[in-house]
């Protein structure tokens, strides 16, 4: 294979990454799309490839022999069915996070990937952001010693717009936003510590969104649209205070990871600002990011060595492309996986584990904060081998 021919399932907001795959003279080309919206498919043809095959039935796309791989960019609750069907159809699969909305669903997808012999990649684009790659390299260098504590605060500014004006706001579609939103953060915690969570206790509630407004109400039709603080008059317009909303907008987790590492994660969707603040504390020092000012700070403690003489500030360079330059890199990584078996920065098991932790944390929240142990499932041993292969190939 000299060029990967890609079909896209789901042409909504996340389909903006398709631009990085459509390179007719390069290693990949986008040749097809499936979506339930005819209008969205028309827009896809205009913006991406006017000659592309389009359909409202994704199974028609999977039946085509001229498609090598598919990108699944649909809502979370559709991932399991579509990824499984794509693998059975003999396609390589790129699936947006979360891989599924239950760990059992993730296991079924991974099982199917192993049976098919096709590649499966999870869209953890934060692993491709220069800030977190920088933090990973610093931590792995040993400068802050052995990690013992992790603190993460996620301020989700515009949380209402992104998560409560559409399908994200119901647990039937997402399980909780600890999968949809926090799956990135839980994965980064696992990745930077090189350890998976073993147990979790969590508290959370629906403190701001939801309410008693009709489920059928849309912002443009509401008589409160001129005064509502969370009005949305653009792409996503369902009322953020409608009755059906049942996913927490304010959550706090504490976790114990392999090796006894303690970690905390806090997420709030009605904060006025947007940022992710990560702090990792080791036996020799501390590393912390500032994604508002694009900096990473390394501070060292008294150690009797030269390292205690100074602290270091790293300034992130601006990278081309969306999501801080991560999207073009992760798209290229998928193509290289299919064409050259070049292992990406993540694994399907990592995708499974972020879902497992999110589900366990949700169970804890909805049962009063009890400690829930994380089931690592049946794929752990093979995942260790995959991770070893990835490290060896990318060194």
C-alpha cells in the first residue's frame, strides 16, 4: 500500500481534522464520508473532496473495497458499534476518544481488532501537544525524581456551550463527562506517570446546568434568550437547563495509581475561564504547566547536587495546526501506523483504561463516594508488549 484511502464516519465538529488526512498527492486521501445529515455531507463534499462517495448509512461506506481505513468521529455512544463493524469489514480504525462508554465496550473493540489483524488507534491528541510531550520527557529524565503526587485542575470555560447544549448532557449518551471530557486528562495522568489507576473515590453533582425547562426547547425559540447567561444561537442550541440533563457539571476525584502514586482531578463546567493545570511532585522536585501562558515550570528541592541551584522555565513554541499543532501530528501518526507499522504515542489499552477510570469514578459519585477498584481487564499483558514495542520503535 502506497497511499491510505480513508473514509470518515461522522462529519460534525471533530471532522475538522480531516483536512490533515486529505492529501491526494501524499500518503493519504479522504475518499468517502457517512453522516445522518445530508446537509453535513454536502458541506463535506464542498470543503474536503467534491468527488468523495457520501452516504447516510455508514455500513455502505464499510462495504466499499476501495477504502483502507476509517476515522470514527461520531458521538461517543456510537463508537463501539461502528468500530467493531469497521474492523470486521477489514478496515484499519482511528476512533476518537473515548474508545467506548464502558470498559466492556472497549474490550469488545480491542478483541475485534486482534481478530481482524487491523490497526486500532485512539484519538488522544493531547499526547501530541508540545506541552505534554515536553513534560513527559522532563519526567522521564528523572530530574524531579520518582513521582509520588499528581494534582490536576480542569477549568472548562464555555462548558455549557460544548457539553450541555447537545447530546453530551445525558448519561445515556456519555455515561458521564468523566469519560467524554476527562478521558484526555485521565490518559495524560496515566501517560506521564507511566502508571494506571487502581482505585478511585469521587464526588460530583449537577450544580448549575439542567433544570425544569422542556427538552424540546432551543435557544433561538426561547423568550429568555436575551438575558440567559448560557444562550447559544449557533451550532448547538438545545436548552442547557432542560429536564433530561443528568451528567455532573462539577466533579472531584482522588485516585491511587500503580506504585502507590496519589492523584487528584477536578473538573468544573461553569467556570469563566478555560485551562488545564497539571502538577507532578516527585522525590527530587516538581513540574507544573501553565497552558494559558504556554510555559512549563520545573522546581527542584534540596538534594546536595547541582540541580538544587536553579529552577527552569520552558517556553512552548507555537506549532502549526489545530489543538496547538497536535491534530496534524496525530493524523500523520495514524497514516504512518497503517503504512509503515510505526507505533503511535498511545495504545488501545490506554484508551480502555481512561474509560475504566471514568466509569469507576462515575459509579463512585453516584453511590455516595465509595472506593471503586479499577478492573484492568484481560488485555493488560498484551498491552505491556505493545507499549514496549512503541518505545523501542520511537526511540
